[in-house]
C-alpha cells in the first residue's frame, strides 16, 4: 500500500529565509506531484516530476525527485509572504491512475 | 473553458438526509475522481471513474455512491448523511493516457452534516 508522508506539517518562517519541505513515499512510484492550496480554495498544480533526478523550478520554488530514496523535496528560496499556503505532494500508484496525497504542509511566511 | 465545476458550493444537511453532488468538466477527460478533504489528512479518494459508465472504489468509499452516465459528468451521492461526512469535497479530472497525467481540480463543495 502506497503511503505518502510530508514533513514538517506546519512551518512558520520569515521573509527572505530558505527552507525545504520533504515528501517521502513508501513504495515504488514513478511520478510525483506538488500542489498548492490557498485557504478556502481549490488545489493548483505546481510541479510534475516524472523521473529520477528530475528538477523543476518556478520562481522561488524548486522541486526535485529521488526515486531511489523515495523522496521529493520542495525548496523555497528567499521566501515572500505570497508563498503562504498549504503545499501537498502526491505520488501515483503504479499501474493505476490514482494519486495518494500527503497530509499537507501549512506554510506561513511572516513579514 | 470552464474547466471543472462543482454544484453546489455549500450545503448543510441533517443526519439521515440524502443529496447529490454534481461535477462537470468540459475538457473531454476520460478519468474523473471524487476526494474528501479533512483537516490534517490531505485528500482521500472516495470513488473514481475511468470512463463513461464505469466506476470504482477508492480509499474511503463507504456511505457514498457514484454514477458516470455521461462522460462530462460525475455524480457523488450520499444516501443517508452522517456527521462523519462533514468535509470539503473536491472533484478532479484527467486524460487517461496523457503524460504527465495531471489532475485538474474543481472549486470544492463544503458539506456540513448536523
């Protein structure tokens, strides 16, 4: 059974600082997704990582995937208040078109 | 393109009442999904469909039924609502063979069962 765990679950940081959110998954999965959710809103796709060693960057966010370690990271560089949101990772069950989500990381960036 | 839409946006039910949530997508997607979101638990898959006329159980199917009579619509039914079904419900859709198989989410339905 595929399980996905994120840490930390809550993160409060100051503007301008760097930090990383970790996403571990328990069984083989060849795709990893990152989503952003603002309070009371739906999920917005950020990144799709398709292979071992994949790295994608958008602005101050960078995501990477290590399939051997079953680990993905979302790195935030020089955080700004607008990045405050809940971030979810999700892994795909191999052979099935189903995603399993992590618990989410609530990120608060203080001025 | 409206993308994925959900009806209604909010609903309050009493225990034992029934209701149907409607999800519609205009992207000609084959796959559609229903999730529930509860605090601290991420999204959990309730039921999904891989095409018109097909449905399958997800992680937490008990107490829910679904139907996919038309490709663009996916209905989620609660026959006898319980307080444990208080949650935010999200519908999503995706292509069947698309790489990277991205799911597109609707705006959500906030359901309270008293």
